[in-house]
C-alpha cells in the first residue's frame, strides 16, 4: 500500500481537537502523536507498538506515513506534551 492509501484507510481528523497534529487512528481513537512518541521510546519497533496499542500493524505504518507529512506539527505537539 502507498503512504496515501494507508493514510486514507487508517487516519482521520479528531473532531474534538482540530488540526493536523491531532489526527488519530480511525476506529481506535489513538492519536498519531501518541504512536510516534511510543515508537521513539521503543526504538521504532512497529510490531511492539501495534501489539501494545492493539492495532493492526498497517495502522501504525499509516501513522508513520502521516507523521512524515506533518513531522513539524507532530513534533511540536510532542514537545508541548513534554513540557
């Protein structure tokens, strides 16, 4: 699947918190920024994050594809969380 296909299938806007940095995994409600933060914590182990969050591996791959597009915004969101 292409990055766009993964994003279209798994990523949706968060209606309660608008903005690209607040997107989440459809049907699961897990924010992309949370998955990215966890991936950093586990040295990019996609299978582990998928297991820990009970998500399909493709959903984590979709979050990574989305992150590549909105890296600056999501990094800022992670930084705000760390403060």
